[in-house]
C-alpha cells in the first residue's frame, strides 16, 4: 500500500510517501524565517505560503518515491488541531487529489501523528504513556494501540514550547527561541529554588506553564543584565553585553522547572495507569536536552522502553502524517470528502467511515 501524507497545520508545509517498507520520500518547506520577522506565526501568511508550495512539494515527493499519482492507495492529511486557514489548504489539496485519482482519503489527528512518529524508525510497544510537548500543545495520553488514544491530561494555558518561546522572546532571542534557551542552559547548573514548578500541588494530570513563564519574565525584567538590547542574529542569539553566566543559570533553572514538572505528571500517570510498557515523548520540545534526560531517567527507573523520535521526526513533518494515515487505512478507517478541519482548542472527532469503499 502506498500512502501520501500532507502536513500544513502550522508553519511547515510537508509531503511524504510511505509504504509497508517505511518512508520512501519526504519534502519539507519551512516558513520559519518569514514568521521570525514578526516574532510569531502570522496565520494569513502561513495559509498563502502553503497554497503556493504544496503542489511543487507533492510533485517532488512523488518523483523521489518513483510513484505516479495514480499509484497511491491513500492520502493522509493532518486535519487538526492547527491554524484553520492552513489546515484548509492541506485538506482541499488532499480532497482534490483523491477526487482526481480515486485514492482513499484519511484525516489524521496531528497530535496522534506526533506520538506515532517513533514507529517510522522502530517497532513501538503498547500500552504506552505518550507525552506530546510542542509549540502549541502539552498533552499526556494513554496509548493502548496505534489506533487507540485516551487523553489523560493537558495544559490549561500555555504549551511548554509556548512558554519557552515567550521567555526567549523576552530575552530578545530569535524566534522560535526554545532551542537557544536550551543551548545556553548547557553552560550552567540549575538553581532548583529560582523558579516554581507550577501546578503540581494537586492530584490531576494537567499542566499549567503560564505562571512559570511569568515568574521567569518577572525575574528577567528585574535583572536588566540578562537581556540583550536588541534581538541578535542566530549566530550569537543572546547578544553582546549580557551577563552570560547569570543568563545561563536562568536558562538552566527554567529548563529544569519545565522538565521536572513534566516528569512529575508523567510519573503520576504511571502510578495510576495499569500495564504501561513504554514511554513515548514527541513534539518539537522533545528535542530539549533537559526533558530528554528527565524522561530517559524516568523510563530507566520504571523499567519502561523509551521512544524518542529523531529530531527530524520531532518537529512538524509529513512522514508522521503519512505513517499515521497508513496505520489508520490498515485498520479500515477512512473519511469522505466532507472531512472537516479542526482548529486548535477543539477536540478532533473520531468520525471515520469504517470499512469498505
Ligand atoms: O512540534 P513543533 O515543531 O511545532 C508545533 O507543532 O508546535 O514544536 C516547535 C516548538 C517551538 O516552541 C520551539 O521553540 C520548541 O519546539 N523547541 C524547543 C527546542 N527545540 C525546539 N524547546 C525547548 N528546547 C529545545 N531544544
Ligand atoms: Zn506539531
């Protein structure tokens, strides 16, 4: 079975082709530089850009896979959650493709696709605890199989990546600044008393990062030596004239506060859920060194197999969408041409048409 995957939920446009043998080809165009000028993603620009690059990427991905449009059995498209205008571009393209070729359409939950991404490289183990940490989401799931997810907890306000990016913006780092913060954090030991691990003194599995973000921003505002005057280039993101040692300590402490909060809630979920054999950590923020170390340690202590996708499968990509779509089609799931896009903040329905053509 050949399945095309289309990702256009935020600011990356990507197309990939998978078969039983795995990933055959992938093409990705990032708009990050365009949005960096504005310090965040501009939805109108994102949608227009998807529209202009999607046909080219699709042609190239098919050629690289040695496939003609008519060879495809299925077309998987990320249907949400994401930016509505951007999702609609991908959905319309996928629907047109299916109308023209007769391929089966399947809408994919972008968040589930992130958590299934390790399956592109390794055979996954279930039941698993899935932690999705990205720029837009922080979700904790029980995954009983590739087709069965149960949401256990989620952020009530900022996503982990959003907190990273907002703190980084205050420090005048280039957007998105999460990785610069992480890089600088390597130069210092964390001060565990500097920032609070927010929203842990309760008995639930939800997260809240906006209080932590405010605590860091307030600290930065009170210590002018921590912030560059103007946003520096990517070569030296923290800028000149900054107290680098003090800034590194702030970054390390913030990194630790986020990582340890995620660790506490993941550990609480493991105490409650029966039969968990694996821990999956996915999404762009899964590239964070502190989070990777905390989750590695947690998996070792609890005797779990750890699945951490390679960095290129952590950030938004179409391989994970094609893979999740391939798995859904294998389960007999598909959608009609009335498939709807789901904007951020709304739950993605499980509204497949099960079974035959
Ligand atoms: O999953 P993703 O590519 O986009 C969304 O679907 O949101 O994640 C992007 C997020 C951004 O917030 C970025 O700053 C963050 O991942 N990020 C990091 C690191 N690398 C990327 N945050 C912390 N530490 C990193 N090393
Ligand atoms: Zn994503």
